[in-house]
C-alpha cells in the first residue's frame, strides 16, 4: 500500500488468461448463432478438479429452461460430460448429470422469451475458466438446414483457398 508521503504505484498483478477447456465446434456448424452469453456453472469440488484437467465434453450437450417449484425459471445443461476425478472416490458426482447455470433472473427471462419463438434453441459453445470460476458460453440459435450447412462448408473452403493464394505471393 503506498503511503501518502511516497505515492509510488504498486504494480498490478497480470490478469490470468481464460483457460479454455472444451469447445463445441459442431454447435456453430449446425446452428446459426445470433447471440451469446456467459453463464456460471454450479459444480461440485471433484467436478472442478476434473474439469481443470481437461476432462470435459460439451459436444452432445444442450441447455433447457425449466420452471422451479417456486415458479422461477432456471437454465440447466443436460448431457455435458465431466469425467470422474481419479482421486475423488465416493465424492465424485454422476458424470452426465444435469447442472444448473448461474445467471441473473432478468437474463433468464429475456432468453426464455427468445427460446419460446419457433425454431430457437440454447446451444453450449465453450466451457472455460476465468478468474478461477467455471463459465459456459451459451448461444441462442436457429438450426441450419442441409443446404445451409453445405453453403457454410463451401464458404470455409473458399476462405482457405484465398488465404493460400495470399501466402504464396
């Protein structure tokens, strides 16, 4: 702490970078993502240790809005795999259990009204740690048709070809 007589600044610690654990590449391919949002996850201790080790899969997971017994909406993620922690013994949780997402009530209500529209769904895009907290990036999107997926593949290939041509010169 600097004293009033010596106003030297103390160097701030560098902010830790986000540690990306899992990315759902298929989610961006199969859906047109219109908006995304960061949400916290309610995890047990052994799940956090296992996730820090990279033992997470979100490719087959989906998010769902459910009403709690008190009438409030909650967002849950289903099908996300967090492998059991090797040293966790009896404290390990079920690997594919549903997990609650931590979001503000206003955000949940806003997103539930958007999901209620026909064809929209919540897609988990990325699982990561930031400032020591487990976070999940959720996207709201509409499913692509087969011809849209083919167009996305063609666009990606043309971008790659142009990048190759630029590198050659």
